[in-house]
C-alpha cells in the first residue's frame, strides 16, 4: 500500500504552537495532513507547500588599526557571527507514517532536524608591512 501524496486539510504553515513529546517545537501544523481514503488514490499535497520559519542572523565585527611607524600597522579584530544565538532551522522531519486507521504514527514529523551554525566568535591580529 503506497500512496504518493497525503491529503492536505488546512494550511500547515500557520503557527501550531505545540511541542513534540520530547519537547521539540513543531514547525508546521501536523494535523493538516491525512492519509488518502482508498488504496491507490493520490492526495492533494502540492510541491513546495511547506515554508520554514524565516532566518534571523546578525553579525558584528570590531577592529582597531594601530600605526607602527610609517609603513607598518597592526590590526586587532574581533568578529561574532549570529550574535543573538538564534536557532535558525534549515530542515524539518517530513517522514509521514500512518497506521491502518489513518493516524500519524511518527511523533517527530514536523519537528526540526538541523539548524544553521550557532554563535561563533573569532579574534585575529594582522600585521601589515
């Protein structure tokens, strides 16, 4: 019994505000998907329906140039990427499994699988001559 696509009942991109049993937030409304009613029928799920949350990323760089004679200089530099350390999700678990009654059995469906890089800081000293 293989069905190509599930049936979409509502807009899955609205904020579900629910959490999986392990405490991970759902990024989509998982109740919007159902198993097609008969064997061989194809659901109405279209391509690219699911939208991930927006990406919020702020980077900061501070530097100080210090002259050292006429032709030489030293640059002290501090850079921070993703200053506010916000979790930016890059993928969700899209594996839907249904039981015989048509209920979703994968409790992690709709939860994030991967995130972008957390806060990263680096310091450098550059000598120009």
